[in-house]
């Protein structure tokens, strides 16, 4: 049986990396997709081949607290609450304010405390899954693995 080829897209748009087994993460991705009809954001699981190729192992480790990672061309990599705020800023409109909040000194550390509470309880509150939800074929091109 031939090896599966994963088509590599250039890192020319922001990529949101998420825990592929986390129910909250899947909901967050759906939230971003529905508010980004132009398709500016792309997505990949932290456990997938695209993350393995583009992120260091310690960044990909979801651990017990989990994480979200945003890779932006020309900006670099953000994690946790800063990644979430920066991802929201790419939605445009009023969401751009979130990007400004991500730049406020010390705010990310405060938000990471709340982020930690949610992520430590995410499996209990939102469940885990071993399967990725079935994607609308029109959206598949936005997922890199």
C-alpha cells in the first residue's frame, strides 16, 4: 500500500494548531471558521504531520493543560491565550481588538491563568474524541492535515 502524501501548503497565512482530540478545541475551530468566511485562517492538529514539520516538540505537547498555537508569517508562534487573541484578530471587524489586547504587557499572563482553569477541565466539560468531525468538503482545503 503506497504512503499517504500530505500536501504541504506554504506558510503564507496564519495556521491555528489545536488538540485534535479535544471537544472544546473542535468547537473553537468551528467558531473561527464560521466567522472567517474569506478563509484567511488555516488549521492543523497538534498531533498531525503538519505540526510535526513546523513546530518544535515542546510546542506541540498538549499535556494535561492543553494548548492552542498560532503560527503567523512574519510574526512567529504564539501559544495559549495570546494565540487565541491573535487568531481572533484575524477575523477582522470588532475582533481586531483582540489582537490589540494580546499586545498589552502582562495581560496574557493573567489570561493564561483563566485559560489554564478551562484547559484543565476541558475533557470533563467538553469531552474527548478519537475521531475528527466530518468536514464539509468545501472546508477541507483549510485543514492542512
